[in-house]
């Protein structure tokens, strides 16, 4: 990969995002690492790079001679666990996730194969009914159940712990660090805490063990390589928490696309793999309702996983505050 190779850079809605990509020494090291890792697989880069810069990641599409492109990803320090997590998931739930070509845990770098069509691309080109979303959530719930025995190992990999009974502490940290809520909104959010403690206690008592929560499972975070098959990726927002918190983001997309009437069936499809735990359907539905609210804490936390920049306010503060306010909203089912 020659230093003069052409590049196109996409900053999306974040033209002022500060990432390590701006540092020439970092770029040189990162692209050199990609070249070395490709060579280790008998591959070589071939063509211009497409660079996607966001406050939470650097993503580079690298064309490869004779095969599909590969993807280099750099995470901020707060999400450095993603590479080791992705590698571990490829061992624990093969066929459901990407298997990285290389991971540098110390530098938070990963080299990933192409996963085929994003589900978002499928949605743009062909009619897709809500039953397809139901199927993908059944598959995802099966992955979560399979990962339940690995919760401790996930935490040892650096995946943040946000266990159900510890979520009031997560709430306290988020509220203390918040810089975007006005005084009136802060009072309203703070007043939720006693009920939040009760929600967490009730949810834990329903007996579904904590496991991996993707925390941002939308149509751009999974591939649809073939009809009926899905590959889950992009774990930078993940936590070890109540699994049902993962339902929130996907359900919001389904509600926007198909209307609120699609949600009960979607919820029940997600809950199907959990019926093997022996818990009544009513208990599982109650747990889904409680986790809907509590998922706001995972989303608020994820907006803090950005590349640091001492001279600027923390990016994501507004979005984090909006998710804290989401605790006040009634679940839609």
C-alpha cells in the first residue's frame, strides 16, 4: 500500500470531528499495520481507500487484489475492547459474527473481512416485511443466550459492566457527568431514580441472566449475506447488561417503518428463544417493558465513547442527555 495511494474522506455530519487520522504518524503506522496484516494472509491492497471519520471511530475500506475489500477500524480508548470482543465472538458464536483478520488490542485496531450486503442496503432495494425483522431478532436472541455463560469473560475482555442491579450506579455517574441538561430537566431526571431502583430490582428478580447487550442494533449494524441469514457486527457500544435492553433500537426502527402495531409481534419474536428458560410469557413481556426504559442508560453511556480532545467539550453530551430524558417515557408495549 503506497503512501501516495488515493483516498476519499467522509466526515458525514461531523465535519469538525477530531480523530487520530489527522496525525500523519498515526496514519502511516495504521496503514503500515494493515499492509503487514494483509501480507500475513497472502493478500495485498489494490486501489484507493475510502475513509470514514466519526467522533467514535476511524473506518477505512481497503480494496484487495483478487477478492472482496477489507475494513480497518480504529476505536477510541473507551471502546478498545471491540477488537478482542469480536475475535472472541468468532470463537463462541461462529457463523453469526465477523471473524477478524487481525486485532491489535493495545492500539484498538481491527482488520475485518467484508460481510456482504448491509441490511440497510437490502431495505433500500427490495420490499421487506416486519417478519424479516422478527427473524433477525430471533437469531440475535439466540446469540445472546449462547453467550450467557461467557459474561465474566466478556468483562475480562474489557466490555463495560452494566449489570441489571448496578444500573442505578450507572445512572448516578451519567447524571453527575452530564453537561447538557438544563436545570428543570435535571430535576425531572433525578426524580426518576427511586423508580429506577425498583425497575432494576424487579427486572433482576424475573431471572434472565445478564449477557452481551449490543446496545445499538440497527439496520446498519448487521449484514444480510443471504435471505434468512444475518451477521451481527459493530460492538463498540456493547456492555454486559440485561439482554432485553438490545430490543430498543431495533424496535424503534420497526415502529418508524411499519407503525406501532408491528411492535407486539416483534417483541414476542425476540422473546421466543427465551421461553426455554421456563419463564411464563407474561414475565418475559414484563421484563421487555422494564428493559425498554433501562436501555436508555446504555445508549446514554455509549455517547461518551469518543476520541478524546482536551480543547473541546465532550462530543455526544447532547445525545447522552436526550437518552437520559428517555427514562421518563412510557414503553410502547
